[in-house]
């Protein structure tokens, strides 16, 4: 490893000779002094060359001095170039950037950038995505992925405390995992394979295997042609499934515990930076989150003057925004569980109410007016599963492998799936999951 100090650690060091490494953010090349703002993954620092020697100044041998070469190197370096710099660390309270600066002794350009960066912070989102690696050099962009790391870690801690097992399920499948809509297919030797839309069927297999609590943070694919701010064709799905539940209420309880733990950890670790760089004051929700049956939610929304214009029983995005507005006013909460969706709009594997076959034991979790998750108790009685699958027009032969899971005993179970990028978008006040996905994939985007 190159023996470098992280820039964020400089202010805690005594005046001494230090080496830092990163990319050049800005150069101010003045007649008698040069300033360089150097950034690494932890922060930025001002570097100074105070003994500028120019060619024009030259007494015969001035050119030969290291200082002339240093001045020249700094004059020529393009923004974005990666450099290793050694110099004297000085504390100086007048320096706005961290109260320290480094008097440059050695300035080595390790990898030069070409001048004129193709992307600026205010470039169109598509240009920024074309140049994602440059866009991510901005600290506010990198922060999103630091937050993601902390959030995922906090969730894992909750799962591990409960003895949950992490699984990695296959993404190549012989059948659809959610529905035949939005299904990517590909040539697979002499047959056709499908990309997993969700680990749903395998999460349930883990219950039949007796593993009980399991989780997966993995990739899911949807051949969804839409261009909304919350749809991608490939996304990271946070999934969880566990046994011995009594109703979907048990799933919601774990779900809200996870959200509180995740957002608490993010606030503790990054709250100040989120406020400073993204202008967002992070709010940790309190459990329990409000729960409203879907039918009631639609009535509430209607009483606020919005009638959901759908022929099926589902909510629509505007309805979700309206119900959030109501919940925010009434409960001061950013989250709401909409529960008990109609069987007609839920998948075959959702368990239905004992006393009402038209309603499922399921929920959607809405965060600031956007659906981030679907969860449910699953049907575990094979005859009922078959009946519900047939009702949905499914071919039982195609899910034969799945039906097998239920032939040898399986405990009652449930779980949820949650889109990671959506959670981050809403938590961090971003306008689209393009901002909170490392590399976005949509109908017209397969690069970089
Ligand atoms: P569902 O289809 O509702 O449920 O998906 C769960 C969550 O995944 C996210 N999501 C998406 N994110 C980005 N782009 C998309 N095209 C996209 N589609 C879905 C959303 C959504 O709430 N198997 C069930 C979950 C379960 O019951 O465990 C499922 O996949 O945040």
C-alpha cells in the first residue's frame, strides 16, 4: 500500500511531513503562489506551493531547481488527475477547508486526466449517468453509497441477532418468480431461462427446508418498460422470510424494527453530512408505524377529493401520495402500512383471510408516499396454493418444483421484499432511484 494519510485525519495530526493521495479538484495558479484542492474518499484539503519559480523568472539555473519543476507540474495538471503529494502539514485556522494546509514538497501525477470534464453537477441526469464514475467523485454522490452501506449493515445486525441465515438464490430460473408480466427471457443452451424477478419462491423453499429466518440482499430483474423515477429493469431487493408467524402482523413488526434500526444507524453515522451535503434532516421513525387497511385508505383518499382511477382494487401512485399526506397530518409519520389487499390484485402465494377469501394477509409499506415494499403471510397448504394458482391462470406443471416444497410439511411463514434504491431515494430526498443506484439499468440504459 502507498503510505498515505486519509485527508479526514489530517486535522487531528501534529505538524509534520505527510503524504496524501487523491484527485485534483481545483487549481488556483497565481503569480506567486499555487493552491490545489485535493480530494480523496474522506474529504478535501488545500495544498500550497508558496515558492513558485516560473520560466520567465529564470536566472540560468532556476529551471534546474525542483521548485521550477513543481510549479510546472501544478500549472499543467488537469482537474481530476490522481496525484500523490508529500509536504509539510500546517495548522492554519484561516484555511476554511478543515483548518489545515500542506506545503507541497513533492507532487507526483500518478494518472493524468484529460482536461475538460464532460460532466458537471448540473448536467442532465442522463449525462451524469453516462459519466457515472466522475459524478460519483462528488462527495454528496458518494455519501449516498456510504449511507447504503450503513443501512444494509444495520439490517444485517438485526437479522444476525435473531439468528437469521443469509442466502444467495439463483437468478436464472426455469419459470417466472412473480408473474409472467415483466419477465426477461434468455437463451439457455437448448431451452429458455428467465431472470428472477424476486427470490420469492426460494425464500419459501428455505422455510420448507426448516431454516426459518433467512434474508437476501440480491439482484432482481423486471422487464418493465416504464421510465418513472422509481422503476428500474434491474434493482437490489432486500428480502426476508421467516417461519412460525401467526399473521402478516408479525412480518410488519419485524419490518418496522428493521427500518428503525437502519435509519437510526444512518442518522448516527451520517446525519450531519446528510444535512450538510444533501440538505436533508433525517427523521428516525417511531414504531409502531400506522397501519390502514387498503379499503379504508381508499375511502380516506376519496374524502380528501381524490378518487383512485383504477378498475381493479389497487391504489395508484397519487393515492399513495394522498394517504401519506393524511398520515403525516394525522400521525406525523413518514411511513404507513397499507394492509389487506384484495386477492384479485395479489399473487397466488399470498394467504387469504380465513373469513374473507377476497382479502389477503398482505401489506405494502409506503414511505413518504411511495411504495417501498410488499409483504405477506404466505399460503402453506398445498391444496389451497394449487387452487389459488389455477385461479390466477397459472400452469401447475411450470411451478411443479415449487409445489413440491409444500408436500413434505412446511411451517406457516411470511416475509417481505423491499427495493433498496427506493428506500435510499426517499430517505435522502432524491428525485429518482437513478441517483441512489450505483449503476442504473432501465429500458434504454445498459451502459456503462
Ligand atoms: P413486489 O413486486 O411488490 O413484491 O416488489 C417488492 C419491492 O421491490 C421494489 N421493486 C422495484 N424497484 C425498482 N424497480 C422496479 N421495477 C421494481 N419492482 C419492484 C419495490 C417493491 O415494493 N415477492 C414480493 C415481495 C414479498 O412478498 O416478499 C415482490 O417481489 O420497492
